[in-house]
C-alpha cells in the first residue's frame, strides 16, 4: 500500500517564503519614497495654511501685525468659535505632522497693539517665518515661508536663515 502525501513539503514552504522576501525587498524602498513624498506634500499644505492663517490674523485681529506662534493662531477671535488655523497645527508652538516639525516665529515689535484674541501689546510681529523640517534624518526636503507668502524649499533647514519678509539666502521657491 502506498501512502498518499498531503500538504506542503518543507521545500515548498521555503520557496514561498523566499519569493515573499524578494518581493518585499523590491517594494520597501519605493514604499519609503512614497511616504516621504506624501509627508512633503502635507508639509507644503501646512505652509499654505499658515500663510493663509497669518494673513487673515493680520487683517482681522492683529491690526496689521502677525501672530508670533502657532498657539496664537489657534485662539479664536471674540464672537467666533473658529480659530485662524486648524487644531492639528495649533496644539503647541512646535507641532509634528506627517513626519515634519512645524514651527512659527515672529520678532515682537515694540509698539504693536494688543490683538483681539488676547495677545499682549508689543508681542505681535511686523512679519513672520514658518518652517517645516523633516523629523527623519533620511529626508532632505525642508520647507519655509514668511510674510511674503512664498514657500521655499532647500536641502537644509531654512528656519534660521529665512527673514520674516523677503527671500532667504538659500533655497528656491516652489511654484
């Protein structure tokens, strides 16, 4: 009597695992590249949202002056329940979103009036700068914007070099 074999042999199982390993090795680098591209797109979107929020703040609440921090943009003006920027971007002075560290700063201007959402006198700025720096060391796309309403990209951080108004010394505008 011959016995009939049922199921998989060990060699079959090793062959299938090997094929899965080769396919994973091919797909993983492309997956990481796609993740970085999605994070960069989200960072650019955040820079656009900050530009819009800062302009709206200056026109409606800041008496022509800009908010110095993300948390200031997260405070709604009197008579409204909507802040100038989404809660996801105003939860702290530095926010991590989609693999990027996002922050805003503005040099306090002496003579700036108090704003409608509670910012003290002499605290708002004549301009602002915002930056999105990657939190992963393998990502080399850094973004920044300022009161000129242009988003810039560079291979190194722009937060320290971008002026509050005008073009930075390095980097190029995104069109």
